[in-house]
C-alpha cells in the first residue's frame, strides 16, 4: 500500500512542471500544509448528477489528498481543499494558487504547456 501511495504521490506531483516541483515542495514545507484542488460539491442529490459515481470519486480524491499530506507533512489533516469547477482547476495549478489538482481531467490543448499530467 505504501508503495502504491508513493507512486500516486509522484504522479500527482508531476501535475506541475517538473522544473517547478522543487519550488512546490518548498512552498508546501514552508506553509506546512498541502493545498489541493478538488471538484466542487455539486448538487447534493445523487439523482441530479450525470455521473452516478460522482460521490465515490470525490471521496477517493479526498482520501488521496489526505494520504499525500500524510506523506509530505506527516499528518493527513495538513491539507487544505480548494473546491473548484473543472475549468478552473488546471489554471489554479499553473498559477500556483494550489499545489496539485486531483481530478479526472482530460488534458486540453493549451494546458499541457502549463502543467504536467499524471499518466492514467
């Protein structure tokens, strides 16, 4: 399990430019918490979602963020969530407003030049 989390962590950190990864890690250490963009809450009714697995995936994203924070800062609670709409997440990573985005996003044409994506 620890090996899997390590691989996932490395993949998630690749969502920022590799040359900037050291800067991101330094910012995380300095503020002593990880800032993660995740999907917004959306409509609370399960039936209102086009994706029936929406809430399961969101729960996984939150669990993964806590695991990454535990690995980077030694405690799962050292994470701050930035709830964002899908179109805003990659811009937030590129602009440094969040450290990583955990989401199932399809890489856009202009986005690949600004952020790195993990491999599926």
